[in-house]
C-alpha cells in the first residue's frame, strides 16, 4: 500500500507539471520535484526490507503528523479559533492509525533522506547528490535560491549594485519536466519495471 501511494503521489505531481506549464518555473517546480525525489528515495529504501522499512517509515511519518495536529490545535486555541473539522478529522485518523500499527509506543529513529538514499544504493545516491540540495533551496528559502529568484541588482549607480527585492516573471523551463521524468524513471526501475529510456 505504501509503495503504491508513493508511486501515485509521483504520478499526480507529473500530471500537475504536465497540465500546468506555469508550474515549470524554478520557484514552483523545485517544490514539486522535491516531493517526487523524496518519494523515489523512500521507494528504493523500502524495497531493501519491505515490511520493516515500510512500518518504520509509517510510524515516523505518523509521529510527525501527530505533532503537526497538536500544533494546529494549540494555534487554534491560542487564537480563539474553533477547531476545524479537518483538525478533528486528523485526530480521529491518527487515533485509528494508533490502533492499527501502534506508532505512539517506543522510541523511533529519525529517518533522514540522505541515509535512506545511501542505504538504497548508487542510483538513489546519485539522484540525491544531483538534485536534493538544489531542490531544497526553494523549500528552505536558502540564499542560493532567493538571491537568484527574488532579488535583482539595482540599476541606480548610487546604490553601488546592491540587491533589491523583486517579483520576477520567471521563464518556464522544460528541464523541470525532464528532471521529474528522471526521478519517476528511478522509481519505476526500483519497483522492477522497464526504464522509460528503454522505449
């Protein structure tokens, strides 16, 4: 189930990128591609020991979801906002998952994408080294990303070429769809399918 869900998540992102070419910009595409890359690395890591690794990943993710749910409830309470149906539904879902797999018991090891890629092998590590840090720039608002896409040098000579904030009209670039296809291809090969490059 988990492998299928991760694969469908990638197909959904590919579909969004293909149908909406305004998402093929550095600011938007990097967010979508990071989702695809993490899913692909998780698929490869789970394949190493399907039962144990899938359960470990589910427990880790559920703990994170529970923390988010608690934080949202605290935020709503602090700001006198009535708890929304989505927060209540999330709590009910988490209680159901606890009954199914018991994610609240015991200590869990933090699952790091780099460690998962390293364990999964050379292809996963190549994807990690090639794309992970680059795609993380937009997600984490790193200087390497925001300086290129959210600032421009002032043309005023008195400003001495200082950077000024700008909302840039970004060019669409097909490279982002090619990268998405490369990441998806890695997932298909990991699951035993034929590489898209073989067609």
